[in-house]
């Protein structure tokens, strides 16, 4: 099943919101975010692979206490303690569709890893690493094919990712990059996009894709981030792409909004006016 937090709505959305708060409390109380994230991914995988169990722990006709107890009995000896408590709490909540529980746990696993990175001062690096890995995959068809090849096992794909990234990216980014080949989000590109979105959302910031003809200095990036933060009233994380077609100036994309101050766009505009 392909999952995305954006697909969780109605009662499932309300349940996810409650669980997100519970996860935050657990992490603030000292739970290991990396261990919690790993465990939540494992629980999501089991629920996807075991439809009978998934239906049993989401059956609205079963008392919440019974479903919570079932989840504890199944996962208690296999998962991190804080993660087990979250899964048991999740089983007691209402879900619009049985598959939404696994989707929610997947989302919470990403949030746990993001918050763990943020707490250790590596939140910005995590976002940079995810963007960089996404660019590498997009620009290398052979790698993209290898990571999507149905003939290769998930373990083989994870090993390939680890061989490329280990020691070069943060621990949280490596774990999420490995997770991206699981097929939960269908493709690696979609998975990385989702992780980046969740990271920005969890850190209460916007992400700006900035295209420039030549690299920006650290000072220039800081000034641009500051100007955008002032405009949008939220911190802004920059993902900078050097694109020779820009010619000069820069193009900024934040969500659906585009600020195009490139020379190429002005030339295109002039050509359109001449043609008109």
C-alpha cells in the first residue's frame, strides 16, 4: 500500500493529530527518536503484511481496550518501549480505513527521526542531505533503475543506498534514504519528497527551491533566507540548485508560488512582447 500522511483524513486525521502530540511528549520525556522511528516503521510493515491483524486492531466494533491489548501483545517484545505505547494507543483510536493506521505509523516514524535530528542540532543537515540524495537519484538513471528494480530485494537496495551514503550524510538522513526504497511511497523520488515535506512541517518552516546560475555564498544564502522569512513570516530552508539556463538572477519556488527574477525570464518576456 502506498502511504502518505496527506491521504489521512477525517477520523484518521484526528487520530494522527493526537498521536503526533503523544510522540512529541514521549520524545520530550527522553525517548530515543531514532529507536522510536525504526520501531514505528517495523510496526507499519507488519500491519501492511498482515491484513488480518490490521483489521483486528482497527475494527470499530471491538472495544478500544481489547485492540490496545492486542497491539501490546503482538509488538511489546519486539519494539522500542515508547513505540509500543504509541502503537497500543493508536490501536485504541478510530481509523476511517484499516490501512490508515499503517500510514499514520509510517508518518510518525519519519517525524520521530526528524525530531531526533533536530534535537541533536542536525535538522538543517538532514534537510540538505535529503535534498542532495533526491538530486543524485534524479540525475542518475542507472541508480534510479537499480533502486526501483523489482528483481532486487529490499535488503539489496538498502545495501546499495548505504554504500553510497554511509559516512557522508547524517544518521537520520541515511535511515530515511534506506527507507525510501521500501516501496511504501511507490518511488524513491516520491518518498524523498514526502520526507522533506514532513521535515519542514515538523520544524515549522517553509522550503524554498532556489535556482541560480552560479553558487550563492553563505552570506548571500543567509540574506535570501532572511528576506523570505520576513515575507512569509516563517523560517525558510533553502535548497539551492545551480542551473546554467537561469543566466543571471534567481528563481525561487515555495510551494505553488514562484518568484522569478532571472535574466532568462525577462528575455522570454521581451520576446513575447515583440512577437505580440
